[in-house]
């Protein structure tokens, strides 16, 4: 099977720059990397990954590229397959993907590792989540050492280049026909050696400390939302950039309201006399009480919408509504006189037939029809 043109594999022009080749390779290699593909398409992705890698091994090396441009695949046969990403003039596979899969990036001659991201769980009341607020949090973390300013070296002393790897942070091991690179065992990949460590951080360049941060909680956040504080995560070792802090929001359960996106819901009990006669009742909202008109003859379960009394979504959009569901409350612990009055009322209502209780009579008619159909 004939090989595809390397320029076609990467989808670039023949006059593409080294930076463009590297950029395209990173994108395609991430797309087809075996760690990111599983299931039915795994085999095809692996083939494309090897094809992309082989093309990059040739086109990233100026000598191999020149030979390929002049003689095609015949000019570089064996060069790409044997390189394996460890030798040659092009950047190695680990150089390209250190910051994607390994967490580090090459900065000059030494490996610099960004500090870890942190997560903080923040509990809020519904009122604070809806209105927005400013809160102070305490975060235990690694921070840059103030004594050595993150260098890890004792004040007045300096950091020296590692004598084993000569500052590269990696050493090359020969294993038969193959050349393998790994982190330097002396400096552990940093490329530097601290002979006189800082007494405060013991050469780490960072110390453990509890930071107090002010977090601005935007209006309308909900459970599951995250607030990112850039650079407030763990400090990196030996002056490396810090990670980020992600504040995870959790809204506590409210005794009155429940929330569904921009809408608020609540149940409100009303007396059976208010439900029968109608009138005005006071309804609580997050911004105070409002008047709600109850029509005469209101039944349990009826919904009333108070527009604009809900939540302003954090990602934009109109203000939500407050939905009030009324529950007609049956009176309890009646006195003898109250019993007598209700019995009189019941007799009066029964005498009116279906006029006073249309739902009950309609339901009884359905029951009678059902029993007749089943022969009971």
C-alpha cells in the first residue's frame, strides 16, 4: 500500500512554516491519540495517529524535509519509522505533548510545572445566590515562599545547572538500537541543583499557608456553577506559575421556596373560608411580601404566577417568576359550636346539589358509569 503525501496527511501547504507544522501536528495528534479514542473507532484512530506522527517526524526536521521534497518517500524511507520521537533534529513526542498529557512545559532548558488547580466547595443561602454577594473564604494551599521569592535557594546563594544533564532536565539512555529519554535522576527534570536550600521552604520554592480570599458571587448562581479565580491555586515549584482555584457553588435547601432554573415555587396554605369566599392574602417573596388576590371558589392545587418575582439568570435572560400553589387547609380541633355551625353549613350546601360542589358530583357520575360498565 502506497503512503499518502506527508503534506496531505497534515493538511498543510508545501511552504508551511515550522510553527504551522507543529501547531497542526499538536491538534491532529490530540484528536487521534489512543488515550482519547476508544470503542469502534479506536483502531482507525491509531492508524491515523501513527500516520500523523510519521509525517511530523519528517517535516519537522529541515534535512529530512528537504530530502522528502526532492525525492519523496524514497528519500526518507526508514528515517521516520526509526526515529520513534526520540532522536533526529525534530522535536520529540514528549516535547510536543508535555503540557497536554504530562502537565509540564519546556521553558528554556528546564521543565517548569504549573501549580495544581484547587477546588473549594461554597455553600450559599438561596437569598445570596439569587441576589449575589461577596464572601470571604479560607483556602489551605501552597504559596510562593517569601524568603527566597520562589527560587528555593538560600538568600545570597544561587541555583546551579545540573552536572548530570547539563541543564536539559533529561538524560538519554541507549537500549540496544533504541535511544530513550527520561527525567534526570539528579535534578528530577528541573535542570538545576540547589546546593544551599532556603531554610523556610527547604528548596521547594513554596510553603503551605492558608489564604483568605474575597470571592464575588454573581447574581443568579445555582448549585453546580463554578467560579474561577485565576492564579489562586497552588504555587508551582521553584517559581513556576500557580494553578487556578475553582469555587464550586452549592445552594442550601430553603424552608419556603424551591428553585427550577429562573423560576421559584412555593406552597401557601389558605383557610377553606378564604378559598370559598375569595379575598386578598399576603405572599412572601425574596424581596418582601406582596398581595395576591384569591378568586371565590379556589380549589387546592391552583397555581398563581407572580411575574418578575423569580431569579435573574446568571448567564443572562429575563427575570423568572414566582409560582404559588395554594393548598386549602381543613380546620382541626373544632369546638362544639364550630361543629354545629359546619354541620348546618354542610346541610345547606348539600341541599344545593351540584351547584356548590360540581367536581364532587362530576366524579360521582364517572364512578357510577364505571360500575355500570363492569356490571357491579
